[in-house]
C-alpha cells in the first residue's frame, strides 16, 4: 500500500458481526462475531461475507477479529484460543481476497481493548499489553491497521506507539458522541494534533450514527488528513456501551444486539445523500459499520 492511497476516494466494507448474524451465525456469550472464527462451520460464511463486500465495491476489507480482544476471550473461557482466533480471522480475509481475484487491501482490526463505545481508563501498561498481544497476532497478515472504534486519545496514543514500529500504515477510527467529541471528552482536533504520527494515513468517524457523522464534517475538514466515516444503522443515535447490555454467559447463545439497540431503516437515497455530502466536502474514505450490509456498500461505490 502506498502512503497516499486514501487521498483518492476509497470504499471500505460494511459491518461484519450483524451481517454474519443475518446469514445464520448464532453467537455465544460476548464473543459476538468471533464465534464465527472459533466454530469451523461458520468459516465459509465469513469468507462469503468478505466476498460480498468486495463484489459490492469495497477496496479495503477489515479482519473479523473485533471481538477477539483478550478480555472477551477471557470472559468466555477461550483465552487459550486467542492467537488462533486472531490469525484465523486474517487467514479467512486472505482467502476471500484470493477468491475475488481483485487487488483489495486487508486492514487488521485493532479494537478498543476493554469495552465498545466507552473510554478505557485502566492502567496504561495493561492497555499496552492488550493492544500488543493482538497486534502481534495479526501483523504478518495485513496491509494496514485499523484502530477500530476507539474512544480516547490515550488509547490512540498507546496503540499508535506500538504500530509505528511495524512500518505499516494506520487508519484511525474515532468513536464520537452526540456532542461531536470522543467518549473521553476530547475533540477530534485535540486527538489529531496531540497524537498524530507519520504512519497515520486517514481518520474516520467510526461506528457512529449518520447524524453524528454529518455533524463531524466541519471539524474533520480542518485536519490535514484524508477523512471519512464508517456509519452504523443502530436504532439509537448514541449506542450504550456493549459491556453494559450484552450479559450472556460464555456458554449461552447471545441475544442479537439489535433487539436492544434497535435497527433503523434507511432508504437508498438517504444513505447516498450522506455519502455525497461527505464527498462534496472532501472526504475520501467511506464505509459502513454495524447493521450495514453489501447493499449499502454498493450505494457508496456508485458514487465513485
């Protein structure tokens, strides 16, 4: 991947976890989409879902290891499979790429290491070790890293310091709340100005509602970085921390989060209008997150 890759309009994939559930996945405990990695019977679904996004126009697909962070593996009594889960997620993405015969890129998902949509306030050494473990599992397989739905500048700093040494590009995914700030209370500008390093190739509003994404345009435009979004289609404009609502035990079938978060119906025109507005304001990175599917990515790819 060349450094200026995202200076031209690029289409990312959409949500994996919810799309896997729509295709038949039944997840366990809080493992969510990692269930599809640990249970071989779902491997074809993972590959097919990656393929569906590629065929819809995605030029970058993201590995399906968002829930394979150390704390989730420990909660679900499968910590001994931590390395396997992260590597297998990459291998399935590579398989999809090969099957597609297309020159797409694979981004390694490096999610927030404690909860989703909530700042990680644990000791820095604990966070560092957790990021480092997951990064080391996938570093040989991916073209770039995607810091996936991160809620504080401190977490961005810790992960970026590890990743910078690996000589691979870093795409930054900032989660934002209704007030336009990260859950930590920091602004987009504060995080970028304080923590940006030479490996950063772009920044996104990550797993945010369409409304929050639209409100973020002005501040992203001020930054000297390619920017864009991966929007979700949860029913709530601002989702609750996942740890607080997904309480299934490790050996139980998990309740689909959309029964709690809700799911919104967005017309093709509404989804297209948001993409067009971002492009008109200079954005070059568009994709989807939870509850988006290949049809949404096809809409975005039609804007190229």
